[in-house]
């Protein structure tokens, strides 16, 4: 079974600064996907970024980028130029590369962006 | 990405009653899932809703408590039966598209059981 660990329950950052959220996972699979989801106070789960394990290049989406270290089973999220709207819970998630497989979530990191 | 709606968005229910939550997607999808998010917690998969067959439940969840229907490729329901205060949670529907690479979530149903 897969496990996903987020070691930082809460973090804060000043507006316009950069922050990195950590995620580690454990799996015996070779092919899989990793995700970061954002959950603002509205409780909507929003996909932030996705990484395919077979791709060496780190995924980037505007101000969001990941540092994917497959050997270390690490998948951190970097948010650049933090904005007040980035305040939310952030969940790291794992999905096996197999039809029908569900997401396994980490415990979440609550990020507060301060003005 | 798929557009997903859930009804109701929130409800307050009395213990011992049942509530059915609907999930509607704007396009046909291969897989639909139901998750539970208890207060202050992460998301836990309840079951995979299979079109035309019985749902596949995760450990700790049973069909008698959480019956699920999926009559077609765009719609599913989750019923929370014989509710107790411990069932107070957010229930989220998610879908996996035809390419199978991403899951998208509905807005969730916030349930409070008194």
C-alpha cells in the first residue's frame, strides 16, 4: 500500500515571498502520478500541479513548481511570489498508473500568506 | 477538465435519517469516486462507483451504510444511511477522465448530523 506524508502541518509566508511545501511518499510502483491539490476555505479541491513519475523534468504551472526526487521519493511544491489567494490547505496525493486506481492523500499543510 | 456538480451543497440532518448526495458530470467519464473528509482531516476514499455494477468499497466502509449508484457515465449518488454525529463530514465526488491521468473534484457536500 502507498503512504503519503506531509511533515509540515502549518506554514506561513509573507506576500510576494517564496515558500516550499514538503511531501514524501512510499511505494513499490515504478509508474505513478503525483499531485498537489489546493483546498481554500470554500472546500473546493483544486488541482494545482501534476507530475508523471516517468518524466525527469519537474512540472511547472505559472508560479507553482515541483521538485521531484524519484529516488528519494520526495515531491515538494514551491510557490513563488505568494499571493493572499494562495492561503489554503495543500494536499499531496499519489495515484498508481493503472486504470481504476484512486488517490492516496497526505495529511495536508495549512498555508497562510500574510500581507 | 470536467465540470462536476454536487447536490446538496450542505445539509443538517437528524441522527437515524439518511441523505442521498448526487454527483453530476458534464461529460462521460470512466471512473467516479466518493471521498469523505472528516473535520480537520485529509480525504479518505469511500468507494469507487462502477457503471452498471456494484461499487467497490474500501476497508472500513460497507454498502449498507454507504450505498452507491451509478446508472450511467455522467451521474452517481452516495447515500449516507442511519446517520450519526460521527458522519458529519464533507463528502466529495471525483472523476477520472478518459486519459486517466488526473482526477477532478466536485465542490463537496457539507453534512452536519445532530
